[in-house]
C-alpha cells in the first residue's frame, strides 16, 4: 500500500506501523521539542510520546501504536 | 459496540504473554473474558512485530486464545478506573465503559531510561523498543548499532539486530564482570536459560560483549553519531547510527495504583494466587517482579485460574512458578545498577523530555510534587513515565499519587466516563 510521509509517497507492506514508515522514509526527527530540539522515539512501545506525528490531520498521534492504512498522510517535525 | 457486550466476568488489561495466558485459561474455564491492549495487536512487547511472523510459543498461545472465545479489544487504552468494577477506556473511534467482576492486570514493564548528556538525540532508543520496531521493518540492516545499559534484554535485543543484518559494534553491560560471572555460574541450574543465552551469543558474534562498561554521553547534530563509553578507568568513543540503551525494566504500575492495589517495593504486592491487596483484582507478569515471559505465562495462568474460581488448577502451577521466581531473584541481584550510571546526567542534561526541563532545574526543588508544580517536569504527555522513573533513581523521589486520567485522553472520553452514579472525579 502507499502512504505519504511529508507528501512523499512510500510503499509499505500491510501491517507496517507508522513509526516504521517514517524511519523507512529516512526521517530521524519525528517531532520538535518545546525548546526546538529534534526528537525521535525512545521507548518504541507507546509510553514516551516522543514519536508523535500528525496522522491524517490528527496532531500528537503516537506513530508507534498506529498501523498504516492506504493513502495515509503522515507529517513529521511538528 | 452495544453497551451490553461490555459487561464481562473477567477483564484482562495487557495483551502480553501474562495477559494472554490469564485470559485464555479463564475463558477455557467458562468465564466471559475480554482482553484489552493499547497496541494494535496482542502479543505485548516481547512478541511484537508483524503479527504473521510469530514463532511458538506466541503462535500457540494466540491460537489457543482465539479458540477460547476471549473478546480481544486491541488499540484500546484504559484511561481511568472511576468506580470499583468499572474501567474507562478509549480506542481511536470510541470511548468505552467496561465492567468487570474480576480484574486481571498484566500491563508488564517498560525500559528504564537514565538520562546522560545527549540521551535526547534521535537514534538513542531502548533496545527492547527498537527490537519491536525492527521486527516490524524499522531499518536496521547495515546500521552501526552500539548496545548499552543493563540486563539480559541487551543480549536478546543485540541478537535480534544481528539476525536482521545490523552492523553490531559492541554490547556494553554496566554490571561488573565478577558479578556477571557469578550469575553465569547460577545459570547452570537453569539449563534452558543457559542455552538461550548461548544461542543469543551466536547471533552477536563479532561484536564484543563487555561487562563493566557503560555510556557517559552521546553526540551528534540531528541524530546520534558517536557514543562515549567508559569502564571507570579509561574512556573512549565509538561511531554509531543507533545507540540502543536502557538500564533494565521498570513495572507499569499506573493502572494497579489507580485501581487501589498496594505495592511491595516498586512492584505490585500479590498473594500466592496472584491476587493483589484488593479482593477480585489479580496481577501477573513483570508488574509483580521482572522474571521474563516464561514466568509471566505461569503467573498469568495462576491469575486466570484463580479469577475463574479454579484454585486447585492454580495451585498445580505453584511449583513451576517458584522455580521461575528463583531465577527472578538471581536476575535482580546480578543486574543491580552501579552508582556511576545513576549519576551520568549533569545539571544541563534534559531530564523531562516532554517539557524540556533540565536536571539542574529539578534538583532545586525539595520533592517531585514541588518540582512538578514549579517546573512542569513530569506534566507533559508521558505523564512522568520516563522522567519519573529516572528521578526516582537519581533523586530518590517517588511519585506520590496517580490521578485520572492515567494517560492523555480525549475530553469526550472523560465526559462520558460515568459508571452508574459514581462519575469520574478528576
């Protein structure tokens, strides 16, 4: 299936989680911290909230707990 | 989903090995059982990855769970326990009230992260967390990975990265070599554990396993590029793309506390039937002590049988559990943290990653509560789950209470959160 990471199309297999798709797109900065630092996931299991991205317009979505769906739009760095 | 379908005899929270075992045996005894998990699939962290690629025993347990008639509720996060016998939860689309006669909590553990300069950089990640992501396709092939921290998970995760084609640089375990050697000798009494460890070492061949070594800082611009390691005498750097680092595991006790369960040290206190200090509430797995997935499966079954009223069947597993608990106490002793790793952060190091509060700022206050009120540390989206555990290790402060909602949740879920006339008091 195709998802869009920062508007760029990316082919992923069914069952791929959003965090995986973001990393596959070569992106390391998932979000920007309060003081402007680059951040990425540290726990990988839905607890640390560092993997937050915007998914289909929904801000602060945990990318590590969300499964990709066809045409999903993912925005990072927010 | 209609409301009637959300009344269960037994509700299991946590879909890892312990929760799956508990739910399965309870349903096989004839109880109406639901199992809830925050993740998109059952299996917990240890059996995480692509659901179809699972090996035994995960596959066997999940097949048995399916046949047992348990109602699986994945992608469902418990946000509060507004009244006895009732949980408030939310999924992506729904806010749910779920009622129980018996509650089994098996929410497992998370990795313990201790701050050090540069730990906030992307690419610094828990070894267990990264393994779960890598099994789902997170790219690790040919990536230079330094593994550091403490606990048997380091070797297991490193082996996983090795299998997936990563360029493992080194595995660094803070436990001193003498302690580790004593632990290894004890393993002779647990032959399956010994063979597991030896098998893992096969996949990490080529990368040194260094006891008595720990990280002191990570450097890089947008992502980690270098890690500085020490053995207490000399200090050196290693280039890497990923630093997989955590200092053991810490139990997810937020829900047991919200329900009113008492603790024994940092773990939930349970009796021989896995019942917590509250009647009809059971806890199993890492919540009650870090014993690994085999131990969690036994404890889960004991909790499941006990909750279903089959005490004799629960009792038949006591001996097996005692053996696992023997191993558990060896683990606890062997991987105790040395004082140096607790003191890695300096005053400029970010302690609270959600609100970017430094250790220097937090240190000025007298308690966790005071620090929270004045600096916002621990008040961000993770609700202190990462920095709270670190602060407990560094400053010895414990979280004083748990208040609903126990995770960030939608306002409509909170508004809908009434159980009879109890309501949700925030």
